C-alpha cells in the first residue's frame, strides 16, 4: 500500500492520540482489517528492528512474511497484504534489536484460534443487529431507579451437551440460557470473561486476546448473536473485564518487543503481569478495549475485576521491606487511579444507559463518587463487606448467632456511602468455601430453609442483586468449571421447590418498586427492630412514594404463631411471599389473611401488627390500604 494511503488511515491526529493515551477507538485502525482484495495490518512495537506479518497465506514459511512499515519513529507498523482474507491465521514476526525473531499474536486480534493453538484470525464484521429498540430504551433508563437482578454465568459450565464434554456454542447457549433467564425473572446476565484465554481453569481471568471473544464457543458473529438475542429478549448483559493483569504466555502481550512493554512487574499473588498504566499507549490499548466491547458487541455494563489490586501499590506484597510509596507519600497507584477515572468518564460520556461496576474489596473511599469530588467515577461497587459479613453469619450455628447479630445490621451503617450491588458470586462457591446451601448449619430441612432465608434477606436489603448460577437449584457441591451444573437435582422435590421460591422471589422483586427504586437513599429503608439479638429476628420496611413493604426475617429455629412488630401506618397488611410456604418445602408458618394494624405503639412506631413468623425464614407484607 502506498505511503499516502497509510498516512490517510493512520493520521497524525490518531497517532498523537494513541501516543498520548487518548485514543479511545484504536480498534478501528489497529489489528487486521480486510479491505478490497487483502488486509491492512497495524501494530505498535517500538524498539525493534522490524516487523513482518506471517500466516497461512504464506504457509507459515519462516522469513516469508510481509514487511510492515513503521510510521516515522512512532513504533507503529502498518502494511497491506494482498490476498490475506477473512479466516486466514496470522502472527507478527518481530525482529528484536538483538537479531532474534519472536512470534506474537496480534494484541488487537478480533478472533483467535481455538486453544491450545495461538494464532490470530482475520475477521470480517458482517453481523446484522436487531437490538436497536433495546439500545434506544437503554439510553432512556435510569439504572439507579430500576430493578437490577443479575444472574452471573460461566458460559462453559452452565450447561453442556448431554453425555459430552463439549461446550455449547454461543448460539446454542443463547437459545437455551435466554429463555431460562426470562422464566426465572432476572434482569441481567453477567458473563465471566469471554475474552480469549489459554487455560480453562482460569475461568477467563488470565487473558491473552483482549479484543477476541473466546473461540471455545464459536466465532465473533456467534457472540454477537448471543448479545443480540439477549437484548431482543429484554435482558441486559454485563461483561467481566480484566485490566489489572494479563496472562504471561509467550504468544501474548508479555515481553512484546523482547522486554517489558505492556507490563511493569509480576503480580505477587497471581503470577500474571501488571499493566503499565504510566505508559500512554497501554492506556490507549485498554481504554479502546473497554469501548470496543460496548461499541462493537453492545455490552450494557462493564464489571472491572480486581480493582483493589490496581489501586494499591503494595497489593499482595507480604514483605514490608518491599513496600513502595507514591510521589505523594501514600500507597495508592496514582497512574492506575487516573486510568480508572478516565475509563469511567469515557464510558459515562460516550454511552447513555451503560454502566460500570467495580469489584473492590477494600475500604477505598468514594469508588462510585464523581472524580471531581475525589471519587473514581464507577456507577456501582460490589458490596464485599456485606457479602463477607452475611456469609459469616449464615454459617454460624444457631445457638451462637445471638453473639453475631450485628453482622446483618452493620451493612446498613454504610449502605448509602456507595451505589452498591450485593454479590453472591462465583468466588464464594470455590476453593473449599462450600456452596451457599452447604454453608448452612443444621439438618437438610434447616439448610434449605436457611438458603431461602438468605435469598429473602438479600432481595430486601438495599442495593442491586447478583447471584451466581447454581444458587437457584441449591447445588450442594462447589462450582466446577469443567462440568455443567447439577441440573438433575431438579428431579428432587426440595431442589425443585427451592428453584420455585427463587423464581417467585425474583418476580416479587420486579413487581414491587419499593425494593429497587430508592436503593441509593435512606428514603427507601427504615429499621423496625434492628436489635432483637435474643430471638434472632430482624424487621424493617422498604418503601417508595407509592408503596410500603414490611420485612421480617427470623434466623433462629424457634417459630412464632404470634409476633408483634411496629408499623408506620394504620392499614391492612397482606403477605406477598413467605419462605416457609409449603410450596417451597417449608413447614407452612405463613399469614394467609391480611393483618389489621392496631393503634398500639411499638418499636418507635405509632401502630403495630401481630403476625406468624416462621423458623429460619421470613416474609414480606405489603400495606394494602389505610384504615380511616
């Protein structure tokens, strides 16, 4: 291709933006782009003697690749290869200053070979989307005042072909998973990383192909089909994204020009490489990548993995003598902090209705506050404190729960300090932690009751919701990424009824705006009694402008046929769900008739109601109509 044509595609402005860390759409130029009767290749590899592109279009003959031309001294190499077309496999043959040659996959590869092979694949975008109505409505939706009930999924182990270890394709899993998500009443799917990765057991968190949907489940067009069908079915999709570290495999980003280019050092906990957020071209690479998944694949949300590992210079460092300080004397990674702020600003100003989520496990302040107020700018943060306290409490045996009563109340002291998502995620059902139902004390009946009670507590606590696949069927074993969920359990009554409870609870959540429209303000929550540690009972209200719900949860084994609590309004109250209903395999301690409030002050409220409260369970009552 002629020099002036190269300059036209790689303008001085684009090169300037890329080299200053401000190029947000680098994927439109970098990588492999089929044009006319060939393909244009562009890659950034500074500090080398030269770059060729080689592949099956030259039969992988050593030295037979096509030379790419460097634009000035920018380290950006580009060139047109006639005859290279969609479906061809390729790599970059990089000649180092030492004269050594290394083969590297394309950092911007839009498709990759199926592992264990490692070549990049030329890909042409021909998919015809049908989700324009979803995108339009998304732009008009305020997620903070909308229901968000997330079903977290690992595509390779949700379900597999019967009697086979083979994965369903993106298209096949779409046709099976999407109707299930609709039936169960979830609003969003969150996918464990679908970016290309070499090791199945990494679950996608050790990435080599940041721009390539993993070929385990099919082609990029197949993944677009999956995303499109989700949107057409009214389901949002959140993609898990890993900008904190990357896989050290030789064909990937590690030592890309023979030395550290994308990376700074090895992560002390994971043996992966940390990205160098001080290098502008690395920032352009990652910021463009986030834009890519929203622009090209229509993602509705980006969940950033391991934010704590990015924020702290000494994350995972066990030897105090090796601690680092930043130029201000603190232990925050100032480059990573500025990157995250720019990432959130970029997404927030580029796409209406798209949100970002931080998996941040420390006490770092103002994660979801705007950068101009000292925050990081995320829309949501996973509430890891709530998750840890809740699961610690749930595994405590019944005689000792009274000593830990505050584990279920403490979260309300900070519930509105951030915009929270309450996660019961994949990380909590692996590595010997036990499944959720496996954590519950007592016999089998109490374990199932405890699991239902946990779901009711999560659903009525302020914050958006996330549960990992398998929770809804009360799977006793931990999650295993190498096999499908134990769907056969639904042949057993307890498991089938547990799934029915989750489905009905999800429906209650969707139908009652008091459970989600005021998640970021005390206007939506009020304790009735937070201090009943002796009986293990928690009671509170959830409300919005036109609805009032009363929630009562009993974590102990003693049921009550008559239990009185305060209520704010003199009205009739009707039970809308009870985790002890016999249809959910409970014992039937329910409230079948609406309850009339009496003018008897209690718990600081002017009225009170007397209800039945089940053991290891709970209920939600709705105020039906006021009494004159």
